[in-house]
C-alpha cells in the first residue's frame, strides 16, 4: 500500500498524474481458508474495490482482522443493518471496514476527504487570463511569500507563468437536500511556475460568495527542489524556500 501517488516530476504535472497522486494503489491478498470461512466479508471487500474509500476505512479493516469473530456472515449482516440505520439519520461513519458495504451515496464530504484531494468532482479547464484565475494566482503567491518572509535567507517568489487552471464542480453534493441551491463557493486548482526558483506549485483556492479566499489543503510542489533550499532545516519550508 501507499498513502499517496507520485508527488512531483513531469508525470505528476499531468491530469492523470494528479488523479493517481490522490488515488494510491492498495493490494490485499487473503488466504483461501479465510475466503471460505468469511465469504460475505470477502465478497464485500471485492465490491468495495470500485467504491470511494479512505485510509480511515483501512484502519477499521485492520481492526476487523484483529477480531475475526466480527466477520461471520450473521455479524456482517447485522453491522450493515446498523450502518443503514445511521445513514437514514444522515450520519455516515468516518471509517467503514472494507468487509462491510460502502454506501453508494458516500461522497468526499461524508468521507472526510478535503476538496483539494477529492477526485469525485468534475473539473473544467479555464482561461489563464480569466480574472478569477488571476485572483487565485495572486492569492497563492501571497500565501507563499507569507511563509517565505519568516526566513530572511529565502528569496521572495514572483509569478513566472500559469501552467494550468481548472474550476471544479461538486456533482451537487454540497447542495441542500431538500432544495436546489447553488454552492456558496467555487474551487480553482491552479498550477504555477515561480521565479527565481523555477518551482512549480499547485494549490486549490476556494472563493466564497463573501469575497474571501482560502487555500484548500496545502500548496504542493510538483518538481524537485534539489539543493535550492539547503539554507533551511524545516522540512516543509524546503518545498518553498529558494536560498538567495
């Protein structure tokens, strides 16, 4: 297993690379005797290979491995029924064992997945000259320099160019359950190149209907920093600092 895909390099700068970065691969191999002893649990595990799952689910699955008495067909059916009752009360567990059935209604919001890492949303390419892209780009640069200013040995960053810009829609999952209303925010994922470091950064900026902007998740770096940031010891700042 891995906790993420490739985080930098030329492939990561592609759309496919972004998807794989947020959807790491996971292999599970069960012995034949286990499959025979817990057929329903194993069947659910197979079904969940095409469901939206998270590391929190993996934790619950590991707990089930410790207590296999909870994996008999009778107990599995009871657990699924109890989870369905919780769902009717508009409550999803944050972690759901892969030996149970992941609800089809699950989305990034109910699974606790931040928007920047959610691959269930649809994206649309947007012009680099769009005013919203320019505002988002300026916001990212300001956020970067807010961090960099704390380290006098690091140079301030300036925009070289916008590499990619996308606007995201959330399949209506953020709409009210009883009425169709527009979401109160829009997410833009922007990839930029900066100088003097030639660093390539990617971030998701959320604009809300009050005019405020926030970074969803964190600002990621898509290419290697090498020795550019050797003047700082902080691991996180090495992503952003250009020693000048």
